């Protein structure tokens, strides 16, 4: 004989399980749809960011190309300017010397600021480019760079610079070199590629001695330009 009470309980249990299963199924569907919506939204956001980045990259490329073209134009102008100044330096070197000395004179009588150091470095590069245009230009624009051991030597070095300029030399700057300065007499250093350059170095030594500076010639081998000289003031220079 069938136990109707147990059968009824089993049916209610089965319906409950089925209802829970159906509810879980719908819940999973809802969660899946929500997850899919989130994924699609994130994909859409990523696509939007991708487009923005693509536009930014394209803009940066265009800007870089524009800057490159401007630099090429400036290089062409620089080459033309160097050529023009080179011709002037061949024919009227004193005019070029005066112009360069005027640009650098303020950098000699005091310790340079960071901005003045950058300006000096630019001036040196421009001067090296200029003297590299022709041997006659290098000869006409004989450069003498001064080096001091400390700032106490600068006032007298500044006076020497003025005398050198009056003697016809370019003196682009005075650099403090600290412990690298000679411990002893002042040195006139040069990479004498020719006898004429060596004779010019000795002439500078003689001028210094006339001005009361104990100096000696020191020949070196480096990558300096022709007709370039360095005066390294010694420990006895004050």
C-alpha cells in the first residue's frame, strides 16, 4: 500500500529542488549577462582609450616630423651662416674677433652661473665649427683658453685675458679647474702640429713672462683644433 504522506513529501521536495535549480539557473543567466555587459563595457572603454592613444601618437609623430624639418632648416641656415662668417674671417678676422670677444667678455670677470656655463659651451661649439671651416680661419682666429686653480686667481687672469685680446688673440673664457691646475709655474699647453703653431705657443710664453707671469711651454697630444692654446695658471700665479 502506497504511503501517500511520504509520496506527497517527496513531491514537495522535488518541486522545491526544481524551483531552486530553476532559480539558480536564472541567477547564473543574470550573472553571465551582467558579466558580459561589463566585459563589453570594458572593451568599449579600451577601444576608446586606444583611439585616444592612437590620435596622441599620430599627433606626436606629426610634431616630431615638424620639429625634424625645422631642425633640418636650422642646420642649413647654420651651415650657410658658418660659411658666411668663414669668408668674413678670412677677409676681416679682426671684425670676427671683436664680435666673439664682446659675446664672451662678461663670462671672464666672475664665476659663471649655470646659464652662463651653457652659453659658454654653446659659444665654444660654434667657435669650433667656425674654425673647422678652413685652415686660414683657424689661423686668423687663434684661440687662448685660460684655466685657473681657484677663484682667487680670476681677477689677475682677467687682466691677462684683456692683454691677450689686445695682442690679437681670442680669449673665449676662464675656467676653474681646481686641483688639476699645475703645482708650480704656469703652463702654456698646445698640440703643435706645425713649427708655426709651436712658435706661436712660445710667443704666448714670452708675452706672459713680459707681463710678470712665470710660464713654460708644454707640448701635448689631444683632439684640439689647430691654432688653439691653453694657459693653465700655476700655484704661484696670484
